[in-house]
């Protein structure tokens, strides 16, 4: 279940589609811990989530998504 | 006197074991031997390099410095030729001998070739197998230049080849035995969503097909693939993904129990030979959830197995049990796909297609969930994996696993 944005930490995240570069820290969805997978799926649906995902990471899913501070 | 640990293989299982041993035994001697020419990389992401979507740099995980900093002796381009379990020695192709107190075999596998099935020209130039970063580089280079291609192998690895062809604008046919992709885990209803995804990226599935023989030109380059019905498909490029041959030859003269399925280990990653352990793709391990032997090739499972093996090696006893519910996603298409647990090990299945792009199939055995497949909506994976992990008895409630929002609290009443 998705949590309201910032419920736990007061911080928020959003996803932005990007083209990855050589400097990016890229992880596949399968390499995320369960809480981060859950947060990613919530964010992708446009719903709020816990701030478990580290900002700056690029996540490979059906596209590449950079995790950014909202 | 410090203990000596030798690890064969520098994939995620071997590398995570080395890291764990260093943490648990700061004074130990640790050597990692690998036949590859580069240190640990992100095996999940190499397909993205082949597709032309990701540069090389983010795929590397460890530079050689990483091993130096941890006082781990990393030996690249090193082929293990045999192991003497009585003398506790590992021998390499260069005649080097590594003595060990504990040995971990995490050597993974090598893609199977259709040549072993007698298929003509199965190792011709232009026919690729996909396992290492080097493979990915070759595949990328060839796919960028090729106009026509064929993919053989209707499973989780074959679809990476198909996606590569799609991303590299190769006009490709995906030859499958039977009437659908991954027929051991999916019904036709679910597989059709994947077939649609393939077509959307420009790859045409061909059913009841396969590679009967490959045709080559005068220079030995692939020219075409002919299927069992005699249909001929022009192809400059071919990707073959029909499984793995596990790298166990160097154990042939030892009592370590091996087979075509890999190395037999218990739930502690220990073989039946004292001081010899195994981890990663190469293991056929005792799955404490299934209550029987199982295999798994996912990244998370291999990493966990490496850590569990390392802890038990250092403790010199069965200190840590491997108990894990794996998952593996395919995200080549707009619609995500995820398999979890053991989706092909069910005795019965419940499934539902919710829409053009959403599908769920859950495999059950003895009234408990053992695995499944999600397409489109991956959110239920956490609850379904919890059902597996906690071995929840479902009684007559299995169909309720198909509800949009699974209510675990109302499922599985106490027995």
C-alpha cells in the first residue's frame, strides 16, 4: 500500500524519465530491496510513498527513471 | 593461524561471499578465481548494453581496487582445472595451486549450444549466446549492423535476445516450440500479452517452430535458419538461449555430487564433501519452503546464497540457513512482467486476465503458494511472496489470490 507523501520523513520523491549516462548509478528493479520496489511502483503510479529510494539513483524498469527530490 | 578461503567465480554469489568472509574473518586469506577478464559487473544490466540503451560504465560494480582494499586476492583469466578435496587444493590452467581450508564453488554456467543436440552449423559465426559482459559487447556490435535475425529459446533469457533485436531495429523472428512463450509458467492467455509486447518492438513470434539447422555462406557466416517444418528464415544474426551447462567439469574427479543440474547442496550451501560449499546459479539446493531440492538463477538469490555460504564457512558449522523467495522481472516492454518463487512447480494454478495488459497466475502445491507470474500490475508481489515465505495454508481460498487487492488477513485462518 502506498503511503501519503512525506508521512514518515517529511521528504518526497518523484520519478523522471531519463537517458542514462556513464556517470549514473543505475540499478535494475530486481536489485532494489522490497521497500524500495514498493515505493518505486507507488511513485510510478503517481501516488505518494515512503522516501526509501535514494535520490539520484537511476532505476531501470520499463524505461529509465531517475529518483529526484520533489 | 589464519584460515584460507578460495572462491571459484566472481559473479554476485562469489563476490558477496568474499565480502562476507572478509567481514566475518578479518584475518583470513581470501582468494577469488575467475575465468573472466573483468571483476564483478551487473549481470542484470548487460542486456541493456546489448540493446544499446546503457553505456558500459554503470554496469561495472567492482574495480580491481575493491579487492585490494579488502585484501582479497582476485585472479582474473584463471581457469580451474581440478580440485583435490583430500589435499584441499585447487589447481589452475597455469599450474598454480591454491590451498584452502574452505572452498566455495560459484562458477555459474555456460550457455548451452544447439551443437550438443546435433544441430548443423550451430556454432557458426553470427550465432550468439548470452551470459557475460563480453557476450553483450559482441551482441551489441553485431546487432547494430545486422538487418535480419532469429531468436531461439522461449524462456527468460531468450526474450533478452528478442528485446535486443527490437531495440537495435533487427527484423527478427522469435522461433518457439509450442504455441507460446515460456509455456511452463504461462497459459496462452498470459503469454499473449508478451507476444503483443514482442510485436510492438518489431519481433515476430513464430510458434511450433525452432532451429532444425543453420545455413551459412562460403565464409561460414550465418545466412538462414531452417525450422523443423522446413520454413527458412533469413538471418545474419541469431541468438540462442536454450539453457545453461553448469561449470562443474573441474569437480569430475572428486566425490562432490554434481549432475546436469549443477552441484547438490543442502540449505546451508554445503556439499556432501567436507569443507566444500557452492552458491549461485550452479546449485541445486534444499529449499526449506518447498521441502525439496530446487534451483534458482536470480540475482537476489545468488547474492543471498553467497552470504549464507560465507557465514557457514567461517563459522565452520550450519549457522545460517538459506531461505529465500526470489523474483525476476522482465521490463523490455511497456507492460512489466514479474515471476516469483517457483512458478513452474505448482500442482494446481489459479489465474485471471484482468485486461489487455494485466494478468496474474499463482502456482500452488499442497494448498500453499509456491510461485507465480504477474503481468502489468506488480503490486501484489509482496503479499504473494509473503504467502510463500510464511507457507500460508489457503484451504479453499486460492481463488481469492486473484482479487484486485489481496486481503491476507482474511485468508488462511489458523489451522
